[in-house]
C-alpha cells in the first residue's frame, strides 16, 4: 500500500467517530475506478471500517459493461481486505433514470440524468443498503465537501479543493438527511495526487480511466440511443419545421431531439450566415434558429428548487452556474412562488438551456440548485 508521507489526506468531512467500532462503519459506492477505489482506501487509512457496494444498473447495448465494473470493484475490495456487496437495481434504474431521460429529451428539454440519479437511485439505495446492515455512513468518490454549520446545524455542501474536478454541481438535489450521513474522502484531494495514490495501490490502467458522461450510454451518443430505445416516439417527431424568430419557415429538421440550445451543426442545409438553435418548441415540433447574438439572455426562471446550504429566502445573490463546465456569473435570485425563482444575470449569458441544472454558490458553498425552465431575454 502507498506511503503517504507526501500524500497525506487532510480531514475530509465534518463527521467524526467516537465510541464503538460500529460507529466507524461506512458503505462506499464503488465502480472499480480510480476515484471510488482511492476513496475506500483513504477511509480505511483514517480508521473507518469501509465496505464496498457496487450497483448493477442498465447499459444500452452492452450487457458486459456492469460485469466488468463489478469484477474490478471486487478486485479492489479484495486488495483492501474489505467486504464487497453487489446490489441489482437494473429494473429500478431503467424505470426511473432512463425513462426520465427519454421523457425529458422527447419533451424538448436537455436533462442532467446524473443529477437526477444521484438523488433517486445512488443515495437512496446506498442509504437503504447501509440501514439494512446497520452502517451509519455512506461515501462516494465525488469531488465535493460537506461541512456542518456550527450555528445552524445545517450540513453545507461545498465545492471541492480541486476546482477543475469539482462535482458539487451534480449533487444539488441531495437532502439534508442524505448529506448528514455522507463522507467525501476526495473533497480535499487534488486529482493528480489521487491518481498517484491509485498507482501506488497497484491499480491497473483500466481502473485509471475517467468515467463516461452518462453511464447507460456506452458511446455517449444520446441520439442513437433515443432512436433505438423509443423508435415509435422518435418517428412522431421525425419531420418538423426549422423557423426563424418570426416563425418564417426556413427548412425542415429530422427530429428536434437531435438538437440542443446553442447548437450550430446538423441543419442539413445552408443559410446566409451562421445560424444556431435558439429554442425547441416540442408542441409544434419546431426548432427556432437565429444569429449568435440572439442567444444571449438577461436571466431565466428556475423550478424544482432545492435549498441546500441555506434555509429558503425570498431573495439571494451569488454566482450561478448554468451548465456543468460553466464558470459562473454573478446574479440575483428572487422568489416567484414556493418552488420557482427568477434569476437576473449581471451580464448576458449564452444558450440558457431548459432542462439543465442551475446551481448557485457563495464563497464555495452550494446555496441552492434548480432546473432551468425558460430564459428571459
């Protein structure tokens, strides 16, 4: 096992354990990859008693994918001399996450399936499995941090120390009950150090590969997946109009599911000047295209809001990210009703995309998250 003279892990959670060994048990979601493997190793190094669990999910067109994942995770757990459990939730995953993904895309939205999955599948079944075994904590290999506010007692979700790998954006739907039992061993780690620990652990090259964007799409080709998974639904939208902002018909498309906001390619016809997708009208089966400067919005409306590190307020300011790799923009958010908020950007933002997650930060704290419902011009 690695020598940690240069790779020592600082405290990775506000949680601490006292008393019996039972209070040190933690169930770790493991894929056999670098991040979850190192997470389990660091937990053991800090005195916890980790056990690994791998969920058998569903992957389009690749039945062997999860067998390989399970085998890699089992090998890592064997090397760490910890228990490894396998839980088959393929049916539940397909009926919730995959169905949700398909319904949203075929409604003209661009969803974040991993955000949805974290709440309804990953943490739900992690905690259920932990409860069945009397295990107090769960852990994952996400790059994020959790701190408990000493004044309010609230568990606050924080951006990771490694800003390039920070995954807090994907976790905004987690509840307080989920956060208070969660450990993020990699929250204070830098990715290069994590890879070095993995190498010293003896992990093979296949374990060091980065995870794909969407786990049930082996080639990350959602268009091919939708065509194969829901052919009858796709056939209903296979031909529609390309229109300008005045609803003038400029041509035709072969399915609005092939487009997302801000896209330039895929029109299969030429225009005078570059045109981009500005809006998808699923009801009319239309794709609205416009010049690039027409893609900027002064704000947006977000729904399904979850206040994470703060109690709900009527208004709040901070920096909001409107997609995973977005750097963020200063904004003000004001309540419209219990679950819907209006966001005003300090500077106009390009390609605000309905269905994507919008996540607000203040001082590295994830204050709230929501789903974009519409841009405000």
